[in-house]
């Protein structure tokens, strides 16, 4: 679907705002998860694994759920500073800015991990990463455009209240949730082309380049 350019408004007709998830949508943790798992001799692989692959392998181990939650706590707090942006995400955000479109970051992120490894506030660590990386790309990020939700339902209700035209997430269970607003176009990043979504309008894109092409044409 092609969007119409509204030159006088400086935006694209039909797009009121765009919402983005944070973890594994803006920020990429795959290398950190894999390195951490290999350092603990929980997995060994000659090839780069996806987060989903790593999670499945860890959960199959003895005490796998505890190991996985401990890894999450470390990655989302102590190790987040070394996480990299998803390839192409800041090009997409720059394009949003160029068209004067409002955008929001809406994340299901509790203040502290279920299994605490450091005591760090996960939201503070995420904000620090965002500010550092937005500054690196010469972009500003107003604090009132960032929302952290305690539950998945809170996250979805926030998306509804923001009147987003698009929302981009890496989790199918968010976009297919029964409470997710029907008038928001759902884009699943890293979606599998073999996946079927019955009675759903989820759009699957492999990466941010594909999303940019879909949204902006």
C-alpha cells in the first residue's frame, strides 16, 4: 500500500503516528545471548543463532528456565550497554522524523528482573541505552514518547491510547492478542514466511529495510 505525501503538512497522509517495541525490535541482543551461553558452556555453535534458537536450547537444559531468566537479567541490565541497534532501525526513525510523523516506544518492561543479578533498574538501563544511541545518530528522543508497561495488557492499552497507525513488534503474541486494537496495522519484524495467522492482519517483514519499504513505499 502506497502512502500519499502531504507536502504542506510535511508528513504522509494517513499516518498519525508509529509505535515501536524496544527489546529485539530496536535493540539487538542476539550476540550477547549467544556469547553468554557459550561462556557458560550451555550451548556450542559454529553459526550465529537467533534469540529464539538460543532460548529453545537453554530451556531444554536441566534448570533451563532458571538459566534463561538469569541470562535475561544479565543481558537487560549489566550487558545492555554493549547491545547494538537492529540494522536499519535508525534509518527508519530518521525517515519518520523527516516526515514529521509522531512516534512512540512502547515496551513491556518491568523495573526489576524476576531473578535479579545486579539490582539495576531495567527501565533506567534501557533509557540510558536509548539516549546514548539516539545521540550517536544525532536524533532527539523526548521522554514523553517512551512508555514502559508492567504487563502485556498495559502495553496494548497504551498502544490503543496513542492512536498509532502502525505498531512494530517482534512478538506474535503481542500483535495477535485479543485486546490489540483492530485499527492499528500490525507489523511483525523477523516474521517467518511459513507462519500462518488465521483471521489476522499481521504483516511479516524480515528486517527494517523491508518495513521502511512497506510503510513509506
